[in-house]
């Protein structure tokens, strides 16, 4: 699953996102709307982490989503 697919399936992936990042609110998920850069920014804000840490978390999550998609 590439990021375009993630963006297109964002509403279906909200549960997965919420499991990964429990501090995200419904409003956060609506604002993010599947946009990678917005997810990165909200993660930095909610978790008080640096940009590179947010990027790494997103890459790790994306890899897990891709692995799940292959099954």
C-alpha cells in the first residue's frame, strides 16, 4: 500500500492509526485527512517529538500497514 492508497483509505485506517497513536483525536484525524505531512505535524505536536522521530514512526507504521495489506 503506497501513501496514495493510505490517503484514499484514510477513514478505514483510522482505527489502525488510533491504535498506533492513541493521543490523536477524531478532530486530529479529520484534519490529517490522510496527508502524510499533516500526520507528521500533529504527531510532533501531540507527542512533543522532533520531526525525524515523527518521520520514523510514520515509516514504521506504513511498513506495518503494507505488511497487513499483503496478507
